[in-house]
C-alpha cells in the first residue's frame, strides 16, 4: 500500500470541489459507528473532523482491519471523497456534506483508553453541552486535553492573534528585539523568581517581571521603536486567574507622547477582536483615575452597563437619620447607585436580609440602606427620617423614576465606600442582568497618582520609572507627594485591566529624586539601579510604552472562563503543574554545586 503523506490534506481542506477525487489524510480516530455492514468513523486532526466509510464489499480485509481500530488510535489513510446522500448530510459539521470512502489504511499507534472523553462530536451538535472534567485531571493529561477541538481552536486563535500583532507592529516600523531572561533582581514590585549562579558564589539572577529597564535602555540606544512578545515571571500571591509565568506584548517608542500610544493601540486591539468576529470601535473613552474611583469604585471600570455611583453626602448633612447625619458631618461619604426598574423584583426581605446583611459585609461594608421609588415617592423602612425635600433631592440626584431601587453605602472612610459600593454595583449588575455580555467596552484610565501610601511609607503606584507631573519637583511633604499625578495609563476592557504603561522619566536627576522619595539611599540606588541612572546621562530621548497581558486578552477574545484555557501548559490555581509535578525537589548533588541547602520544615 502507498500513502504519500507529502500530499496529505487536513480535514477542513475537503469540500465537494474534490468530489470523486482521491485524498490522503492523517490523524486520530474520533468516534466509531458500526452499522453491521458499513463501518463509519470520524477522523480528527487539528482542523476538524471528517467522516470515513469502510465497506466490506469493496475490501473485506480493509474492513476487518478497520474493525480493530479504537478511539485515539493514530492512523493515515487514502480514500475517495464522495458527496453524502441528502438524508445523511450533517449541517453541524463543516465537512458534513461529504465522506471519504477509504481504500488504504496505516495504523501508526494504538492508544490506551484516555482518562476523559476527547471527542467533541456531541458538543458540536449541542452548544449547551458542557465539558465537565476536573481541571487538575485535564492538566495531568494536558497533551490529551489539547487534542480536543475547542482547545486546538484556542491555541490556533492565539497564534493568529500573535501573528496579527507582529504584522501590525512591523507595518508601524517596530523592531522585535529580545531582552535577557536571566537578569538582576530589583524587587520593587512583586517578588522575583531567583536563579542561583553556579559560577558566582552566593549570587542570584532573577527572572524578569518585565523587560522594563532593558526596553528603556533600547531607547537610549537609538532603536526608537521596540516590541517583544515576551514571557514574564512574578512570584505573586495565588489568585484564580493568575499564572507565575505569563506572556505580554511589550513595546516602547521614542519622541512620543500619550496620544501616540492611544492611536497605536486602539486599531491593534480592534484588529485582534475582529479575528474572532467581534466589533470594537475606537476612539476609546478616557476616564481619570479619580473619576473611575468615584463613579465606579475601582480603577478598572466595567462600562458595559451604567449604574454609576453618585455622591449624596452634601444633600444629607441635616438629615434626621442619625447614621447618615454623623457620617456626613465627619468628613465621611454617602453614595448611592440606581437599580433601574427592579423594585417589583427586589423584595424588602431580599434587600434587607441578603444584600444588607450578607453581601455588603462580605465586601467589607458595615451595612447598606435601600429605598424604592413608588408613585414618585421613596419607600423604605427609614424613609420617615428624610424630609420631603431630601427625598426629592435623592430622586433628582440619582435620576430615579418609578420602580427604581436606590442602594446606599455610607462610612467615614471614603475609600471604603467607593470599594464596597463598586463591588455591590458589579454584583447587582451581574445578578440582575444589567451587564451586556455581547458588548465590548474599552477605555483608557489616566492620571494615576504617582505615589500611594503603604505601611506608612511612599510607594510607586505603577513603577518608579513613570514620569510624574510638573508638581513633583516642588513637592516636599508626604501630602505633596500623594497629590502628584503621573503620566500613566491603563487599557481596560469589560472591567479588566488588559494592559498599562506610561511616559517614562528620561533625565537622571528626576529619576534619582524618585528613588530618594521612595526612601532609597544613594547606596541602594547605586546597587540596584546605578547602571540605569548612568545610562540616562547619555542623551536619553523622551519615550514611553505599554505592555498588554496576552493571556488575558486572548481569553477575553475567546470568552473563556480562565486564562488557563488559552495557555498550552499552564500551572493550576496553586501554581503547580500536575503534568510535570513542578515545582519539585532536586537532588543533593545539584544543591551542593550551587552551594545551597534546604531548610527542613519544623
């Protein structure tokens, strides 16, 4: 038998244009249906599936050979493309109009029974059917999980997105340059992953959290448009949708300002979503950090629905409701959101017992107040403490109409009010169907504070290479520094931060003062960043850039529940790889060579 695999076609290449022509295919047996005489199978490759037919009347020995096949056996074959009878055509499968009548077959390898079903034939025909397999089991056998059509679609789409990005940036004159993976530890953000050096005693490399300093050094070098699709590493606290290693699009350009970044990134993001048939149209709105916090309760606002937070503190300074009165007159905040047209659905018991007593405390709040608008007036268990004017002012401030529900959170801690009500906004938006999941809402969040206070000391809000506004050089007190804004910007889509960047510091004096403001001594600066500050003294151009989280972006484009669905070999929720059992112990010989020893748990 001769099967010339150099002429092999993918399943998706087959169409009725090839009717009555001989083709050669290779892949895995997907499903088998034995109809007594005729034997039907689906062959699967990375492009899809096609139906095979084995007829004993044509070749009895071949039919007998095919009867020995099982799911996931690896095969190659030759056969003739035949149009199916009308009653046998399957509109749910791209190749459902045809079948391949097999004339030759090679079995390359048998397969054990897999630990879970790989075929997605039934899922393809029933879009409501889910794939419910324990994730750790999937990750243990990831090489089998990746055979599934949906996972192959994810990987191929990820490839197409990366290709689109490279083509776009090439068109824009950017140069793809690799930066080191073994670098210097500068633990100013998350924890570094450290790599011990065998040749330099008691010294360590760090895996990069970002190529930040290297890409800025490339701007010093005159390579004025750099990009890289790069692996980064952060030893962060565990969260469900984070990975210890992740991929980002990293880019930097010289002689630019913020508007260049916006005009560069918006068409690129539009093109990425278009690959999945989704429409996203710029220009994206701009929201300052202060407005985002005050109106949405966070710096990554979900703009797929309204329900913005409204400050009503000044309206209630004389209210007879003691809790509100005390908060309003002690520099606190009272804020509300309007839940449109849900008064009939949100019962008093649900508002009081579920939202006020369970949900809001879970978000860190002390409580919640609610009111309903009925026949133009407010109704609630505390409305008697509000004058008619105060009630009218609340209705006007929140632009409420009949059958709306008003939810209020109050506290002397203004930041807590923003946080709790922002979380409540998202909870209500999700539970009562205000979020349009078919919508893609992007925005830029700008004017971030340069510094924030942590453990009673100043820290960078983004990173210490971000350009501060002009007030920085005049700042002296802690309050002065906290009032300084930066030239940083985040790209937010559907309530998730997809990427962020800034215009950078390009002179050594400003950079040194930033480090000093962060409490670093001259020795600290020299040890950690001396080479970088030195580089800034050699005619560094103004420059800026941005990094996009590719795992998050691809996951959003594909509507997957987790970024692990778009990474070929991810770690699980506790940063462990069930497939390779990493991280794992290493032998004493390796430790001895590195002059390391492990501390035993007591």
